[in-house]
């Protein structure tokens, strides 16, 4: 149906004064203003049935977006990470990745397509020309802008086309849930794992070099020995993760040289056990000075006094090394009497 087939009284009135008119040149402006081309009405402007069809089309696109978003979330839950399927012409691909990409892409596409179709068929398409004006707006200009905004809101038919409005709000409200679900890929919640290691009551202290449990007689005064918890082996798949928290160093100091009371009570015959992980950025401590009982982190030279609760005496580390309480079992081997008294490694916001 063309505009020629519609009676003149059914055509919408022009909303812009002088639309399609040509302004002639004058003495001040020798170049003729061609003006705007004659406005041609769309079928939706003159036929309410066509407008209803466009409204239903836009609503359908927004509804498809909502369904695709729900399918995205369902796919994330339904498909395991390691499931591989054959899909022509892509071949063998991850079922999870394919379903997530397809549903999220469809959800975003339908929102965009619905918005474009809404703008092209239902919103006003009358061209409006406005003269340039200074950046600083006058009160009259501000009032005009607000009036134009209200006019634009009215012409968008968002108040009258409730089906379009409600389905659009539904699609826009649901699609952000896709990003929330993707947060699952960041990994499981840490819970209180940062506060605990493999050390527990009864765990033997095993020499990392010989892989043998230690007796007090194996630790000489002035020696530095690195230990791991009983049962943790290098071929374990989580060895690196666990040793990063449980790495231990033990030193034997003359009991009279131990200054800290708790340190003396948690030691055994002068053998003290401390975390090997520096409390600055988590580097492994490996240098020991026998005469002063100081240990040094090779990364940033943080220095700890093992004869005084492993407190920091130099460097950027923020707090002392956590101590492990140790004792001897019935067979004469050194064992842990619990976990570290506080989280190991660098400080974090929930440090107790």
C-alpha cells in the first residue's frame, strides 16, 4: 500500500514546519539551502494493522532473547566441561562452549534486532533540523531540550505499546544474568582454605630431601632443614598447591637462646618449626645465618629472627612467620600438634 492509496485526511500531519520546502538564497547567504526531501510515510504510520504486526515482531524478538538467556543458563548447568560432540560443519567441539556461544549470541542479537525494528517501524521517522547554538545552553534552550525529550518519549510509543515495553524490559533484565553465571568459571569459592594447610595433629615431619620422617637427633644445632607433611608426594596432582601452603623449615636452637615464651613452648628441645613462605609476597625462604638465627628471603631481603618468634627485623614483610607446634610421637619421630596458628604467606584482608 502506498501513500497515494490513502485518503489525505488519514495521513499524519507533518511535525516539522517547512518540511520539504526549499529556502532561497539571500544577500547574506549566497548558497541556496536545498531543504529536506519530501517526507514519505511508512505503512505503519497509516495502517494500524501494520503497526500491530511490527509490535508483535518486536515483542517476539525480545521474547526470543529471554528464552535464549534461560537456555544459556540451562546449558551452563547441563553440559559438563569435558563433553565433546560432533557438529557439522565445525567438527568435534565442546558442547558447553558451543551452546554458550550460540545462546548468548542469539540473546544479544534478538535484543539488537528488536530495538532496530522498533526504531525503523514504530518510532517517528520525521526529520527534524535544528540550528547550531553555543555550547552554553540558555534557559530557553534547556526548556526546548526537555520538551523535545518529552516529545521523543511520546513518539517512541513506549507508553502506548505496552507489549513492546514489557518484553524489552524482560529481555534487558534477563541478559545480564549470563555474566553472573560466567563468574562460576573463576573457580570455587575460597571459603576458609587460605587459613588451613595439610598440617594437623599427628602428621609426621618428613625431610623433603630424603623423604624420611625426622627424629630429634637428626636435627643438629645450627642446621636448617626443609620438611613436608606426611603423605604429600611430589607426583600428586595437587602437590604444588599444597606445598605452597605447607612448606616448613625447622631449625635447632639452644633453648637458652630462644627469647619468645610461646616459641619455646611450641618447640621441642630447641627445635622450632616455621612456615617457609615469606609473608611479603610468598617467596620461599632459603638462607639461614647460624650465629644470629636470622633467615633471609632472597627475593626482597626480608629478614626474620627465629630466636624471637620469627619477627621481622628488616625488609618489606609485614608480619612474623607463622609457627607450627611440634612434638614427638611414641616412636620418637617429630610430629605436628596441629596446624599453623595463623594463615601462611602474604597478608590478606581477612587475616586473623
